[in-house]
C-alpha cells in the first residue's frame, strides 16, 4: 500500500508542475517560437559536438597526406 501511495503522490506533484508550467511558460505564440528556436539551436550544437567527437575518436591514426 505504501508504494501505491508514493506513486500517487508523485503523479499528483507531476501534474501540478506540468499545469503550472503550461500556465506560465507558453503564454503566447512568440514564447512557443522562441523555445522552439532555442531547442533547435541547442540540438544542433550537440549534434556538431557529437560529430566532432566521432571524427576525432573514430578516425584512423594514419593521416592521408596530399602530395602536390
């Protein structure tokens, strides 16, 4: 029974947090657009960091040299 009560309390708290955020954060279309642009920017930065790490970690140790 105690586990079920804890689960219900967590669900109630989560519901209150979500309702507060919906009421305060997204008050206009500009808020939604700015958050969308912000999260796209953060996502692109994380993608570029991931690509750099993959390039640095997974590339061969032998570098190809260009001979002209």
